[in-house]
């Protein structure tokens, strides 16, 4: 079964200070797309009109946005249980969407017909007559890659997300015995077309919430000089630089001023519908990756869900 979606479009968070969030995201590697009294839209260097939305309000996560594989699927998605019907989008790029609430009370936005925007000028990679091998400043974010989502009812949520989004299982993690599953990575099913290792990672947690949102950068160097830039600006570093053994992903994690974890990410491993599903035994505290053991705050992270505001 081919997935209803082809990837992510954005994450929608909530924060009491849009100015502080904008400053964090600019240092993280995004640019302003639009801002008003109630919402902040940030874009990357690619052609998406926005990759990140912040609503004015209490700190939390409001929704995940997904790109429908075809606009014709809007009518089909609108018939799913809990769907809100087809809406016009009042945001950069316009378009249409259908909102659905998952069993944890969390909103998903299924997006279609957004207008693309001009890409930002690519980084110069050929040294000029007066150039040097130094890059200072923020990383360059290209696109939103995936999210990780903690839930106390893991098995039911895995089943719901696979059925609703039409996802394929990539890797499942367990500790000790095989029935002690602590998380599953799931990817988009686009047949023979190559896709990322996962579009969502569902993991077992004491409460439902966003573990992190991941953004692909322009090149692996961005993760390193992005680290230098974020450090100079005294942002809250959580974990990295490291490599996830699953997905062959180079990563670095940062916390927003409002306890929402953001990842710089890049990977060269791709999959299709024929790629193998693996069961992976890991140690306590997600100790499987290359590098240091994850800190406790990383393992227990879960940004609380905030209800959608009309």
C-alpha cells in the first residue's frame, strides 16, 4: 500500500515569546517567512513556504504537518474518523489541509496545493581569489525530515499511525526480551522511490508529547559550524555531535528557550518499499548509537501537547 503522504511540511509549536523563538530559529539556521501578533512562520533555504510555525501561547507542541502524496487524496483523508473537513490555509504558500486528531489528542495537518517559493542562494563552495576555508554563522536548514513522538500507549499508536498515514516499519527497538518494545521507526511507502529511514519515530514514554523535531541541513559541515554558532550564542545544547547507528544519521540536538528539542540532521542512507524491517536489541537509556550514552534529559524528553487554537 502506497503511503498517503510523501513527507513532512512543518511542525507547529506554541510559545509565549515569538521574538525569542525567532532569534533561536535564526541561529538554528532558518529565515523569517512571516510574522504577526499571533504566529511566527520560519523557512529554510529550500522551496517550502515554511517549515516551522510558532503560535503565541503556553509552551508546547500543537501539530505535525504532512505533505499529501497527491492533492486528490484530500477528499479521501477528509472521510477518515475524526477528520475536520477540507480547509483553506491562511499562511505563506496558501493551499488546503485536513486536520485529524490522533488517539492521544494530538493534531495532524495533511497539506496539499501549497505554492513553492524561490530557493535561497546556495552556499559558495569554490574558494575565490580572496577566500579561505572558514565558514562562520548559522547552519543552513533545507527541509524538515522527521519527528519523534513519545506515547504511553505505544502499540496502539504504532498501529494507528501505520494505518492512517500508510507507513512501513523500518526498525523496531527492544530492551531485554523481544516483547519489551520501546520504539519503532516508520518510513513513507512510495514504492521503488527512495525515502528517508523514517518520517516518525514512536517511542514509549510516561506521557504523550514531542520528543524532537529534526531538520536536514545543507551539508555535514553545517552540523559542525552550526554547533560553533549555536554555542557562541549560548543556546541550550542537549546531545551531540554524534551518529545514529540506525539510518546512518549525523546529529546534534538543541533545546529551544521553551523546552522543545530541535535536531540538526543529515543522512545518506535511503530506503524503498523493499528494504528490510529489523528488530534491534539496545541497552537501557537508548544506548545504541555511536558516541556517548544519551543524557537522561534526552531520554525522558516530551514536550506537552497543546490544543489547537482556532
